[in-house]
C-alpha cells in the first residue's frame, strides 16, 4: 500500500512552492496534476514518475471528480508515493477535503501538504494587503461559482456586503455582474474599489482596478483564471510596489 499526498502547488510562481511539496515531487512515483499547475513546477517531477493530467476548467473536465478519486485509490494500491498536485491550497476551493475523505474511507494513507492560496498571493503581488489597520480588520474568502445543481446558493452576498470589509472571490468572473449587483443591494458603496487579478504571481499577471458599480453595467475586462478583491484596501495598489515572480527553479536546486 502506498500513500497519497495532497500537495498545494501554490498560485503559479514556482518560488511559492513549499519545501515539503518540492521534496515530495522529487520522490513521486505518480503525479496527478491540475490545470493551473505551471510548467516550472511540473519540471520538478522526475522523468521516472508517471504523470496524469486531471485538469478542470469551466465546461471542460478532463476527468470527472469521481474518476480522479478512483484513480488516486488505484495508484496508491500499486505505487509508493502518489502526489495529487493541486493549484493553490488543496483545502481552499480545491476539493481536497472531498478527496481526502474518500481516501480515508477507502483505507488509503493520505496526508495534506498546504500550499499558498491564490487569494493571498495574487493580492500581495498586486500590492494589495488584505488587511490594514486603517482600511480593513476582516477578510472573507468566497467562491463565485458554487456547485452546479444546488437548490439554494449558500453564499449570501447581501449579508457579506455589510459583514466583511475585504472580500476575496475565487472563480467569480462569469458571475461578477450578479455578484456586484447583490453587494450593492446589500449596502456596499457604488465607488467601492475592486481589483481583478488575472494569472496572479506569474509573468503574465494583469491587474485591473475598477469601481464596484461598473461591473453591473459592463462585463469584466478579463477572462479566468482571476481573483477578485473587493474593498478599500484595493486603493493601496496605487501606492505599494507590485512583486515579481521568481525565475523557474532548476530541477536539482535545493
């Protein structure tokens, strides 16, 4: 019996991969990886390891979630080190909790290796602190794309509008007009600053600064993948320097 490691690959910059995650990749027998894991991190996988792409994008899933879970169980029964490599952090909108529960129920040893989540890293690279003594004492991470077929959405945007000073929205670009309208209906000021951060922490990073009310009348100027930050802290992007991603790490570096 092998062991499955749910490893967070971080948001894109290879320098944000944890030391533990990098070590596990170097010893992996099988790596099952997601769509947003970039080539600099995939280059750290040894050539002897089996690579399996299991990426999911809107409307296009290479493997359904049930098949991914079954594959993890199957590989763990024949291989020693199975790495499930997920963008960002496995337990922040990454379905890592579902996979871990299924593996535990199947009697498969499993361990989670946290990663740097995109909401924190992309914001930082854009020069946006999610909390600040003068602007925000609270922050919430919210999905803008809930599970299909849900009878009633769990995210109450109107309630969040008055409850949290900074909102970080994952997978929200396609629903952003509706989300913005709900936040305005909940009391958010029309001129609330919004940042759209596409391909955060990578050399392709784009940062677009807008007002909340503008998103109701016109579509957002970016396509996924993107993180949305709503709140007064976004104004600091005009004053704080943006960060640069590191160059790709050599495969044998420590």
